[in-house]
C-alpha cells in the first residue's frame, strides 16, 4: 500500500491529471466510491468543497443498523440489505462497530403491542441470517424496570432487546478515504467542483481551491456526483431530493447511567438514547427542510421536541436545556416523494445516469454506503469497457490509524501526538477540522472552547501557523461554539 499523500501533492496531480473517474463529494458515499474505484484499478480523484465528512456523514445517529422501524413499513428488502451490510462493515472496520443492545419498551393503551415487537425483533435477527451481533429477547415489565431504572412505569407491559452497532460516522469517512488514498486515489478537501463540459471522451472540469481561491482544470472520463444534500444543485444532475432535517443532543451519561441504548417514542416516531462513553447521544428529529444545505442548524423547537420525548420516557429525569453539552443537525438526502411524512419516505438509494459518463448516487444510509459504492463502480467499469473486476471492499479491511489512539468510536486522547497525526496523516487544515471531525472533542467535552486554545497552539507548531492565523482559527472555532446551547459549568469528567 502507498503511504498517505499530502493535500498539496494531491492538488498538484489533480491539476495536471487525467482520471477515469472524478468523484464529487467526500462524505461516506463519495469516499466509498473512491476506495472501490481505486481498488479496482481506476485512476481516481475525489474533491470536497468543505472538509471531508462536513455534510450529513458527520451528523448522523452513528448507528450501523438494519433499521428495525422499516419492518413496520413492510420494507423487508431494505432491512435485509442494511442488516447484511452492518455485518460486513463490522468485519472490515471492527474498530468502528461496537455491538450495542437496544431496549424497546412496550406501553398500553398506546404504543406498539409487545407481541408485535417480539415478532419484529425475531424477524430482524432472521434478516441478518441469524448473524446479528446478539440474539434478541423479550422482558417482562418487572425485568425491564430493573434493567433500565427510571423508565416510565405507567402502562409498561414489557420490552424487547435487539442488537445493532455504534460507529463513528466522520471517522468511517476518514478511514475509508485513507484506504482510498493508500489504494491510489487522489483526495482533496476544500476543493470545489464548479462546472464541467464534455469534450470528446473527457469531461473538462473546473475546480476551485477554496483555501486560496485559485481555479484550475482537470480531466476525467466519468463523473460521480456524491454530494448528498447538495446533489440536486449541480449542473448535469438528474436527481430530485426531499431533504429531511434531524438533530441530536449530547448530555452527561451520569444523569442516566444506562448501558444499553433505549428506544423512546414521541407519537408514532421513535428516538434513540445511545450511550457514548461518558455521554449520551439523544435523537433524532425528522422534519422537512427547504433551506440551503450549507446552513442547517439545531433550533430551539428541535431541542424542545427531543427533551420532551426524553423526559416523558424518564419522568424523574427532568433534563434541562442548560445541561446539553453539544448538538448537531444534519440533512437526510432522501429520494423525492412528495407524499407522506419524511419518516415514511424510503431510505433506499438511487444510482442515476441522466447523461452519458455522469452518475448521481443519492439516498441510502451510512450503513449501506459500501454497497452503493460497489454498484456504482460496477456501472463505471461497464461504461469504460473495463473487465468486470471483482469488488474487494466487502473483504479487505479498512485502514485504521496505525495507532488506535487516533481512530475509534470515542474521541481520540487529547494530545499533541493526535493533533500532529490529524494534520500530517488525515488532511486536517483548520482548527475546526480537528475539533469537530478528526477528534470529536467538540461534541464530547463541555470545555471544548478552552481545549481549543491548546489545540490551536499544537496546530500552530505542527502546521507552522503565524500568530494571526492562530488567532483567526480560534475566532472561527469559537463562533461555532457560540452557536451551541449554553451549558452551565459542570465538573470535567
Ligand atoms: C439525523 C440523521 C441521522 C442519521 N443516522 C444514520 C444512522 O444512524 N445510520 C445510518 O446508516 N445512516 C444514518 N443517516 C443517513 C446517513 O448519514 C446519510 O445517508 C449519509 O451520511 C449521506 O452521505 P453522503 O456522502 O451522501 O452525503 P454527505 O455526507 O452530505 O456528503 C456530501 C459531500 O459533498 C460535498 N459537496 C457538496 N457540493 C460540492 C461541490 N460543488 N464540490 C465538491 N464537494 C461538494 C459536501 O461538502 C459534503 O461533504 C442519518 C442521517 C441523518 C440526517
């Protein structure tokens, strides 16, 4: 395998290069396509206008899951596909898939009946070919109250427990990109696709280095549009999306020391309370979004909705807004269907070729990204009249950081070595890249704003920043922190 190549080197080669495929978008889908294409011998380049994983792929619920709730909608094929993929991902990236039990309580007179849940979880295991991370089972009301103290006892009939896995979405993107790069793909963040024109056998593509504003051209025989929520905005795109917003909040796990995830309900919708180290991740919402994908944010109504669901499920908890450590908001790039609520719209993916040599890959889930990539690269090979080389991504492990201190489900240890690794081995260019997507410190630590001063100092040493650059990086990051709900001082754990 090749060593990681720097952004500078990648940009230089991009400018003078001719590629079999140019992938637009460095979220999970684009990263998966780039890795698969490079492993199958295609000359591959990938650009992202922001940092890698800037979009939805760092703002999910972080689950590798088949999607139990889609069984209710009769989407057996979709659940089967995702269930098998969650197993594959755990096999190729064991450092990014922690099996996790989910407790789903049943209430009467409202809520799903216990018998239905019992059948549902058995079917869920079956759809995973009985290779789920653990066998599902049922509990009586008395048992479940012991297992999850504080759960609302009124109308509680019992519960089921089933298995999915917790991952780290941004880390999955970064490790996939590092694998793609090691297999020969050029990847460049802060590099925006501007426009393209077909000339003879090639697309002549105009891109801009968003760090210095310089525009240049590159050439590619095919293009894959993997820009998630931005996908319908690109010229040549044939995709129509319905964007749905979902938010999460992070709170201290000491307030609700559960070891399993808990499924809570708000009307027909379900939300998850997910243990994440010393924190809990709680979400999500599902509301239509018609704004600019650049500016999706958590708003007060979203927070009120999640807190209401949580405090009704655990009535003695009474968690307050000022206890929230961090939040994130993301957009599901769902394939458009004007009817029904966003929760009812299929999470199936779509691979379209609205004109020769251009593909849009949209929809789907984090969990199914590898399969989406495989199907896309199959089409590229056919178009390019290359031998149908077998896809290797279901067997070949994803490159983990050589030292697992830097790559995992929990945030990296807070150290100058981590920062140096992120800058030199993972293309981090800004303080926010490190705080948010490389390390996860932004979401995890209540004192992230203070820690950022130390990180800026370390980055200035590693990247050779001037005093002015260090100050402006801090100002940018602190603007982001100001956008999160104010937390009252709490002792650091
Ligand atoms: C709230 C929420 C919870 C979710 N939870 C889960 C879950 O638990 N499990 C699961 O399997 N799935 C989950 N999903 C779904 C999953 O996160 C998404 O399907 C997936 O991340 C989409 O990835 P993507 O690569 O298509 O898009 P993105 O990650 O958004 O990537 C698109 C990229 O394109 C770039 N881009 C845009 N325009 C340009 C341009 N002109 N030039 C270059 N680059 C450009 C953007 O900067 C961005 O980085 C969740 C989604 C949401 C919103």
